[in-house]
C-alpha cells in the first residue's frame, strides 16, 4: 500500500470518528473522500506504462482526435500492404499480399474483425481495380472510402 493511500484512509477514519450529521457535517465530503480513495487504489494497481497509455488516449479524446479504427491500403507493382490503425489499442495490424483478389478478401476480413469505419486507398488504377473488386465481393456501401494520391519517394 502506498503512502498516499494510507494517508487518505487515515483521514477518512479520523473524520468518521467525529462525523455527526446532526451537527451539520456534510456527507458530500465523505463521498468525495471515498471517490478519491477509489482513484488512488485504481492508480496503485495500474502500471506506469499503462497509466501513460491511458493518459495519451485521454489527451486524444480531449483534442477531438479520430478514435475509430482506420484501414490503409498501400499498393505498388509487386505487393499490397493492408494496415489497420487502432488508436484505442495504440497498435497497427498489418498484412501483405501480392494479388488484388487476396487483398480484397483480407480487406473485408480486417474491416469486419477490427470494426473499421474508414478506408484510405490510392486514387490510381491499382486502387480503382481493388475498389471494383471489393464492390463485386459485396463490400459494405456504408464504409467511408477516401481516395488519395500516392507518390513514391
């Protein structure tokens, strides 16, 4: 038990020994102390790394950052990279393939598995071919598909 937790518990115990609602003592103080105590206990159980991750997520929420899982498709002549960015988990799930047929199946599967709401795909003949294939395979029309220009470095 950390020192802050001990001090808060002692403060509540001492206050409870003298607590008298008939004398006008406010019960809201006691409720707030219990909430503070609960926060301290929860913080004590969370690792520093997890606490930092939760703080980053909270900051992104405050800034209004998009927290939805998003799928990115990067196509070049030889292979296709399909990546899902999951901001809540702070992770990227990625798969590679070499054929557009396989890519379409992977995209549909990853959208379903990770709850993707938006797809970013290149606005060129590779991207158009893949979009046509996705449409033929019954890709959900409610999906927000954003086309972008890709320039190889």
